[in-house]
C-alpha cells in the first residue's frame, strides 16, 4: 500500500508538471500567432500607402512555419523564432526577486520567442557567413504574463512581469518596438584590417560570404548586440 502511494505521488507530480508546461507552450504559441497577425496587418497597411517612395521600399510578411515568422522591410529582415521547449528562469535572474514570482514558483516556467535581425541581402545572395543579431526575446508564462529582454526599445522592466498580460495590443507594441530598433540599428563599415586581404579563390567564389563577412556589428554570430 505504501509503495502504491509513492507511485501515485510520482504520477501526480508528473502530470502536474507536464500540464504546466503544456499551458506555457500553448500561451507561447498563441503569442507567436498574435505577432504573425500583427505582421500581416502591418504589411497590409503598408501596401495601401499611396506614396511613390513607399512603393519602392519592400515591407513583406512571410509565415515560415509553426514556430517561425519573417518580416522584411527596407534592407532588413526580422525573424521571430519560438523555441518548442519550456524553460525555467535561472535563480540569479533579476525577476526572481519580484513578489509575483515568490508567490508562485510555477510562474518561473516560460516559453521563449527570440527576435533576430538579419540583412535582406544575406538571404538574397545566400551569404551563409553573414551575421545575425539577437535583438530581443519574449518570455511568457502560464498566466500569459510576460516580460521582454533586449536592446533599448525592446527591453522591459521586470517588475511589470506580474501585471502585463500578452494580448493583441501588447504583441503589436513589441513588434513595432523591434522594427523601430532595427531601423535605427545601422550597418557599420568593417575595420579596414579585417578585409584588406583576400585570396583570388575567395574573391572569385564568394567575395561577399567568405572573408568579407557582412553584419551590422562585426564579431558576434547569433548573439545579443553589445552596443
């Protein structure tokens, strides 16, 4: 009887934890779908602009699958990539000191949507060595409460974690903040000493993709920009 009791406790713990993670997963996927809807709406609004200059500048949305979406505008591409797993916030993270978390430790389990910035030409010319930047990420928990980590416009105060709920408006605000940041995140000329030498083979086969790596800030592949 005692053994059966321990087994039941094990199964109860398993089901509770799995149910929690499924809830977080669904909330994260719903958030990505809100972002996708926001991108589609912005692209539609942009298409309706009558300005001749606007007609020359691309602004397009592409659904790249269940966990990924792409927004291209001017010379940039934003990729929103949802991780299929659920994570627990590290113990040393600032948000762990908030009353909201201390009241319920299950709130530390979050889904993650990463926001990457690439150059359009990196995709267009298949420059596989070009650099993309993680400019922000969204973390959503079981209550649909969220916070963002990222550069300037995308960053969010952790003490609002227990207040802000993910919805259409807030997803739209995050999307526009990511676009604003990207517009102001300009391409810098690479240091002369990094590109002054190139072999003939490199020049003929892949001038733009082997040694002359292009990125808005050189030195970090798929990492948060330090500026």
